[in-house]
C-alpha cells in the first residue's frame, strides 16, 4: 500500500470522486465512507458502488494513477464499514424513529425513504434488505426505516449481513477481476464507472415505472 499523501492533499479531497477519496485516504477511507453511506443519513450522496469498484481495480497494479491498494485489507475494510454502518443506521432508526428523516430537507433523501418503505412492504424484510444494498440512497435510508418500522433485530441483522457481504465484496472483486484481465485499464476507467452508476440506477428506474403503471391502473 502506498504511503499516505500530505495533509494538504487530504484536505483537498473531492468526496464525490472515488479516485480522489482513495488517493487521499486509501483502504481506511473505504471503510469510513461505507459506514457513513449505509449508517448515517448525511452520507446518502457518497459514491459507494464506484468507490468499491475503483478500489478493487487499484489492487491489481494495472493502473497508472500511482495509487495501489492491498486486496486483503480492502476486503476487510469494505465488509466492516458496510456491515457496521447498516447496523448503526438500524439502531438509530429504532431509537429516533422518523425524527431524523423529518428534519432533513433533501427531496432525494425523502424519495429514497419512500422507496425503502415500499420495498419493505412489497418484498418482505429479507428480500428488501438484500436488494436495498444495490440501490443508491435506498441503501442509506432503508436501515433507519427498518429500525423505525420495528423490523425484528435478528431478522435485520441476518439479512443485512448477507446483503452487505454480497454487495461490498462482490463489487470490489468485480473491479479486481476487471483490472486483472484488461491491460491499460485507465483508458476505460471513466466509462466503466459511468456504466456502474448507470446499472445501479436501473432498479430505481424500474420501481418508478412500476409505480407509475400501478397508479395509472388504479385510476
């Protein structure tokens, strides 16, 4: 793993850019970002999918960016951040109820909360908790929503661990596999990340289409 960059570089980090976060904070940053994205409502804007994929890619040494991460510590940091964050979000929701969401003025966050509640009602606890991991914003708000709606703690823990491991390790290893098999991956990095973001938004788009179709049929 590369040595940490100067403090001035860390202070200039772009929190919306996966490569900038990794260059500034390395493996530790992955764990912190995933904890914030999945456990704290203020982290809904953080780039979880692209961060995991880019981090996995940078473990291969095929990138010319100067940043190289170790796969083992990365997988541990990703899993710990994702699992601890979700459990923290659940506990906050259990204690604070909907008060945290009610204080937020973010339309995007409230829309995510609505989709999270619909997922829980439509698919049941197990499937909704696992699926939410792969939907940006929804994976942030579903955890406190599950706590507020009094989903049984044992049920939530079992399925958030299952979904969290599949998501965090799966996306990271996908980046590692691509970086290991494609030479000069830097040439394709931006298009690949754009594709990941696009794919992660597909479930949201499908849910919106289903909701609109159901609304029309109900008229």
